[in-house]
């Protein structure tokens, strides 16, 4: 999580960056982020940043990495967060049932 917080120093300088939520669930040893971008190209540039690549390389063997991409017509932070939380909860339910998670969008 500390490395993720350090990565945020790039945020003010990233074209297309709208917002980011970092989350952690210590009891289940899970963490992650939800980010919002104006366009796919901007997100792709962020994903290729050396600091981001280093974080992903460091955590790759520590668990499962999942991602999803949704596109919205308008920015609604509350809706984006609800969708992300529902997607994360679907993973929890699927793990308990031994199934693969489904994508919402």
C-alpha cells in the first residue's frame, strides 16, 4: 500500500487523470485501486509508468491480480464507486463458491 501511495505523486502531472481510490482490507490481505481516466490512452500511459510496473512486478506473485475497464457517458463518482464495490464483492462471493467472477460491464 505504501508504494501505491508513493505512486500518487505522479497524479497531478498525468494527462487524463480524474481520480483514484486506494483501498485495503487488512483482515483478508487484499488491497487495490480504482482509477478514473478521461480516455484509454491516458490510462495506458499510467499503467506503463516504471513505478507502476515495479509495484505490479512486486505483488504479482502475492495473489491474484484482476482488472476491469468500464466506460461511462458522464462522470458520476458515486456510481463508479458502487459499480467497483459490487465488482469487488462479486469476487468475494465467487471465491467462497469456487467460481470465476463475472464482469459487470
